[in-house]
C-alpha cells in the first residue's frame, strides 16, 4: 500500500487512547510505520494490533513526563529501525479539573508535567536525534481551544495547552533550519475517554457554544494531524490549526 507517508517512521505519544490512537491509525493508513507509545503499554499494543500489518509497527511503554523513559524509547527505536522518526505527534495529555480555590497543588504540577513539560521533553529528545541523524520531518503538538478561551475548573490544563502553543512557535523557529516543521492542532471538545466523564450538563453547554452544535470525533482531529505530518503541508510551520466546529 502506498500513501503520502509511505515508509516514514512516526512516533505517536498517548497512542493508547482517543486522538493518539486514531492518529496512529490514520498515519498507518497513509503508509507510515508507527511507533505507538503510551504510559499504558497494553493500550498501545491494542492500537498497534489495529494498524496496517504490512508495516513493522511497534508499541512501547513511555511516560512523557520522564526523561529516562523517553531516552529508553528513543534508543530502542533507533536500534530497531536504524533511524529516528521523521514524524512526532505529541498527543499524550491529562486533565485534573477543579476550581482554583479547591485544586491541590499536586494536580497543578501533574498537568503541567505531562502536558507542557512532557511535550518539551519529547520535542527535545526526538528533535535532537532528528538533527543528529539529519532527518527532516514534521512535529505536531496537541493544544486545546481552552488555551485560548479559558474554561472553569482548568486553571492547570488551559495554561499547559497555551504553553504548548507558544512552545510550538519557538521550536518551529529553532528547527526550521533543519527542515523540521513544528505545528499544533487546537481541538475543541472531542468525544474521547478524556471527555467521557464530563457531566451531561457541562457537555450540553459545550454543545450550545459550538456552531456545529456537537462534539467532534477523534477522526476529525487525526485527519488534520496527518495533513500537518505530510508534505501536503510543506509550507505550514510554527502555527496552530483550530479544529473546533466553530
Ligand atoms: P485520552 O483518550 O485520555 O488519551 C490520552 C492518552 O495519553 C491516554 O492513553 C493516556 O493514558 C496517555 N497519557 C497520559 N499521561 C501520559 C504520560 N505521562 N505519558 C504517556 N502517555 C500518557 O485523551 P484524548 O482526548 O485523546 O487527548 C489527546 C490529546 O488531545 C491530549 O493532549 C488532550 O489534552 C488533547 N485534547 C483533547 C480534547 C478532547 O476534547 N478530548 C480537546 C482538546 C485537546 P491514561 O489513560 O493512562 O491517562
């Protein structure tokens, strides 16, 4: 099977669920060889079972908040494929919602560590390997519309995602000279396990605020990520694409 990403090695974090899982599927559909990583190995393995089996895809356990864990996966990837990925998708993320006045400090730290620092660590480790191996490519980070709009209960999550957008612009400027593009997607409210536990009352408000009057599905985000990962977006760099239903 040939497609726009044929033979390209792609790392997807948070690949065991939601947007990361469907992104793995779409990159594989487009021909990429997928390194699916998640802190939940079993979930990442399930993702890989569903991919184009003609390719040598692999699942690894990786905690994006741990430099050691990322190093191990990077080494294992280079050992297996003799090269680093040329596509990196940062989809791993968590929420720990609560009103500011009630939020434990540990929940602020956890969200910043995974969403913001985790993205930074993955960009740094995998970016360094791409530069060292002279591998051009594309990196896609996952922000969120609440980075721009704010959202009650997310004084940890919203700034973590605003940071991801700002980081995207910085790293794009730094990596452009190596022919590595860095962009972000900015999803609205998407039906995944992350939003499944929101009370119906909250979901109804989100739906009323959306022009299309519905949640998005992970396929609608993954399609944009696949586009940003491919040469079809070869002059799009350092920017963020809102996928929110308006
Ligand atoms: P999801 O279904 O919960 O998937 C996230 C995956 O990342 C899960 O498998 C999760 O594992 C994993 N993960 C969490 N912490 C990790 C870590 N430290 N290292 C490695 N993997 C880790 O959520 P999703 O909705 O697909 O979200 C994907 C991305 O989109 C996130 O960055 C999220 O913030 C962003 N986003 C989502 C929405 C939405 O409405 N769903 C909107 C805007 C942005 P566990 O299940 O063990 O936590």
